[in-house]
C-alpha cells in the first residue's frame, strides 16, 4: 500500500481486475432483485447481473447506496495496510446517497486525512477520475494534490450513452414518467448525458445506426486523454469502440482505453442494449 490510498464506489463501473491492478479499493453499492440483495461485484458479478436482469419474468432490480460502515471498513483497511491518507472518488451526490456515506465515514475518523471528491458524474465518468487519482498517486502526489487535481478535471469529462428506452431511467426515478412516455410514443433511441450531476437527454434519434453516428459526433470532437467505452452486454461494442477511436483527433493510446459493460450499480438505470462512452479531454 502506498502512502496515499485511492478508494471509489462500484457506481464508477471500474472493471474488477483493473481496479485491483491499479490499487483502487471499491466500495460496493447494493442491487436488489425482489427480496434478494447483493453487493455489486462482490456477491454478484456484472455478467451474472445482466443474465438475471434479462431473464424472462425477472423482477426489476433496484439499487441502494453504499453504507457508511462499508466505507469506514475500506478506510480502516487502507490505513491498516500502511496508507497515510486517502482520496475517495465518488458518484455524484445528486444521483446517489453514496457520497454522503463516504463523508459520514470520513467524519468518523477525524484524526485521519481523508479527502472525499464528488465527481458530479457516474459510471466511468467517476471511474476515469479514479484512474487519474491512482496515476497521480503513483507519480508521488500528496493526497491534497490528488484531490485538487481530480476536482479540477471534472470539467473535462464528457459522457454520452444511447439507450434502447428511457423506461429504466423512469423506473429508477432518474427522469419523469412523462419524459419516458414521450420517448416510447416517438419510438426513438434517446442519448443521455450527465451534466452538473444531473441526467439529461442530449438528443434522440430513430435507429441504433443513427445513434452510433450521433455518438461519434458528440464524442469524437477533440483530443482525448482517456476513453471508456460502455455497454449493456451489447454485441457490436468492439466495432463501435474502433469507430470512435478513429474519429478522435490523434486517436487514443491503447493503455488509456477501457471497454467495459456497465455494472450492477448503474445497469438497472440504463437497461440492456445501451452503449456509449466517457472521454476525459486533454488538459
């Protein structure tokens, strides 16, 4: 364990292997199917989550924030392993109570240096900033420097995801029923974004092919430092990723690209068949 530990939550959608490789501790949110609850990527894998979500007759899943106790355990384990300070990078407080739990856990350890950063984003928007934090740690930055740098880079995030339907966002309480019904009536493929911690509809198109082209237009506009391609177990994701990288000026180094399915913490809100990406623009 380095002198600064990096912690995030499972709503960051960091692949389990990548988080372990980069030394990032992940505190799980809870996903519930009917009467059965699971810690995301602890008691249920991403693959098992999608298999269950898309099974005929399966109950609609709900999500709940990580508990203060789960964060406190992660913080205490980091200090026990030798960390002198912690930077905790979390999903937007406007989208989940998870960051409140992290703040409660921080306040329960008043004699320790713990920085909690609200990314004002979700999924790999949070994940890319957690990876940046880990890179800064490895370069020798202090916890306060890491927290300040990560906070300053929030403005450089762009997140766009095409959905099959707005129904899942409606069920999760992230948009109104009227807005979801409009999308259904028009038979459109909505493209959503996260701006200032709020889910917004960025555009709507008629087909998946047009959604793909519109995502290229929205995301392939400027030099990119990091890229995460997201999907809801979508078969054509590799070709989408290749097409997007080809559109980005100067491309993106392979070691700065993550292609990952949306996990159990975010998947219930986006639904199967979603695809899109998060970019971190060059500073």
